């Protein structure tokens, strides 16, 4: 029988980590679903036919909901005309212009498939433009960029001082800095004087509001050092605000990357920025066969239309408040030593040091048994309605842990 157990064996016997995406690795079988076979709106179903109210949202890309009709229709319509061609498709032009309209500072726009490679493209642009080699990274910017000793190897997971699989010579050009750690940045400014090509920053969700002063500080830091300021908006774009932190905090970077959420799950990454920086792509080559495929762009065009027409961002904030505020209240009521941090469209829960070592697992298993899939907290999407959130909270409230 092709059930969860069958697929769990299939995955773990053939695929390192049990999945091509490390964060999808199943750690708590049999409660945790081995595979998800389908989704609709805010719900997903596993191979045993169990239903979950889902807050993982594909680990971020599902911003409107699974099988969102208008987006799926746009994909189907494009599918009937072709997926990809040997010349640009009109959608490549149209969607590039749409991004210029909705993203502050997106004077030039280009497409790739994954967030990490788009950040790598920005780093290459910055190195070409400045003639410098060193890169400061704040936060996780994708596996391809996890090069700095003690930087983030995966979201929330620090690498060793010497990163496995990375030559020390390469690692020496990458420097991990902490969110809002201004002393560390000042120290790097002195140590790397005249050698910093780029400062790449992904928001810290737990201390997000520090961005109100930290982003202006980084803008000034980049202007003074001559480095490119690169915003990783892979999670914040289309969630905190359509234009991400640059819109929310009103600080325009030189280059930026958007990915999760821009095409409701279709693989599309957008790197964009000021013409003066993006023009360096004429020398620093970035090219991929699949950049600008018509299916993902059709999805992105539909997604942007919906975001512009409907109160998607407001909904994400409101439903996030209902869900994460509710979860916090349950933690408090049941005496669970955990807090929910982050802004409401992107929230994560953390256990306090007083938590018993086995508590995360016990809670994780119980949430799955109750029919709620979380990702250390997670995301709400536009299809989560009040009754879905209330049902999820009730399931958690009743959960046995
Ligand atoms: C902030 C941030 N930047 C970059 C990435 C990498 O994007 P991708 O997995 O599409 O390469 C992620 C993925 O989790 C992310 O959360």
C-alpha cells in the first residue's frame, strides 16, 4: 500500500536527507506526514488521507493558497500555448515592467528560479561593479551563499567555523554578521577597508522592528564604504508588504531579490535594482535556460494582479495576528515555555531555556496528530479564513502533549 510509511522508506533509502529540501526532512514519523499528496486553500492531505490545516505553505512560496483558482487558470492557459521558448516570451517583458511598478528601486529586473541563485547573481554584480571581493551577509541567503564560517548553513542553523565543502580561500571572502550588530559591522568596515563589494541582508523576523533604524544604518554603511546594499526579500516580499522591507521601512537598496510568494509556488526568483548596478550584467554574466519560463511568469502576473486588486497583505497581517496571537495564548494557558516571535505574516515560535529537552518533539508530534502542520511557527496565506484559524487553534488546544 502506498501510504506514508511506504513513501518514508522510499525517500530515506534513496535521497540524502530524505528530501531535496533539507527543511522538508521528516523528523517525527509517524505523526509527521511523510509526504503531502495534495493541497487546496490552506489545507493539505498526506498519503494516509489525513488532513492538516497547513502553516508551512511550501516553506513560504504559497502566499495565496494551494490551487488558487485564478493563478492555476493562468498557468493552465499558458500551458496550452507552451512552457518555454528559445526567444523571450511577452510575459518576460510584461512581468519585468510590473515589478518595476510595485518594487521601490526596481529600475531593472531579471528572472531566475531560486532565491539563492538570485542572491548569488547580485553578489556577482556587486563584485563586478566595485572590483572588490568581500561580502558581508546578515541572515540566511540560500545554500549557494552559505560560505562564511559560522554563517547560517540553513535557516536558523549556524555553520561550523570551517564550512564543509567550502575551500577556506573562498570562505575568507564571506563574513557573517549578526542582525543589528553595529559594532561587528564597524569592526568589519575597518578590517576590510576598501574591499567590501556587498552587504546582503535578510531580515531577522524575531527582531524585525529593529529594521526601522538598522536598514537606514545599512544604507549609510553601504554609501560610505561604496558597497552594494542587497536586500534579500525572499521571505519578506509579498508578505510584510508587497515590496518587502524596502516598502515597509522606506529604505531603497541597490539590488534586491524576491522569490517565495511571487508566483504562488511556481519557481520564480526576481533580482532587480538600480540601473547603475544592474548594467554590470553586461560584463558579469548571469544566464540560465529556465530564467523567464512562461509558466512561472504567467503565475507571477496573476499573483501581482490579485495583490494589487485585493487586500492580500492586510489579510496576511490579520490572520497572522489571529493565529500567532492565539498560539501564544495557548502556550500561556497551558504553561508551555515558548514564545511566538516575528511579525504576524512571518512568525516563529521559540522554546525558552526552561523548556524540557523533549518538549519540542512532544509538541511537534502532538500538533501533527491534531492535524496542524507548522514550520517552527510559519506563515498564513490568503486562503486562511477566520474559521480555519479558529479550527486550527481548537485542534491545538485539544492536542494531547
Ligand atoms: C531569507 C531567505 N533567503 C534565501 C533563501 C533561499 O531561497 P531558495 O531556497 O529559493 O534558494 C531562503 C530560503 O529559505 C530564505 O528564507
